[in-house]
């Protein structure tokens, strides 16, 4: 019997002038039409902070220094067909110009006010933002 393996995903809240950068997913087969964060799977042999920095650079062109990346917390998520642990980070400083560097996977990239997030936002991302603003470091989503 194969040992159970848990998928790990990193997400980054980029915050500037009281707003969060969100990307609307398209053509991915996963939460298409919903806004999420620059995010992606942890690769083997990759440290969490490095994965978060890589994903932001790949998806929206920003370059974050490790010292500018703060871990907010973790969430144990269960969705149809998968179970995983996601780690959420925040950055308020970076270099480079923000742009949609993956137009084949994202059809909109936009800044939203911290207290006025879109209705069509990925539910666990919205929940994570709410929990971490309340200083809750760990949460579960999708469990009965």
C-alpha cells in the first residue's frame, strides 16, 4: 500500500495601498471564473518561501525578496477529489512591474480593496484572508 501523500500549495497576498492583487482563473479546469492569488504547487526539494517567490514571479512578474515575505498561516483543505495543506503568505514590497504573465491561465488581474473583495473569489482564499486578519494562524476548509 502506498503511503498517503498530501499536496501542498502556496498562495501570496500582494498588498499595496490598502488593496490586494487578485487573478481571475481561466482555462485551467480549477476554479475558472473565480479570483484567487498568485499561487501554485510546491515542487519537490523546494522550500515554502522559495515556492511562493517563484509563483509570484511566474504569474505576475513581481520579484519578492525573502525578507519581504511573511507567512500568515496554513489551511487544511478538502475539495472534491483532493486533500491538501495550503500555506498563505503576504508581501507588501517587491520589485518589477505587475502584469499578467500567464494570459493562458488568467483572464483578469486587478487590485481590490481589502474590505471589498469580489463575490466570485475562491471560497477558501476569501476564508483564509478573513481568518488571518483575525490572527487565526490555522484553519480547515471543506470538512464536515
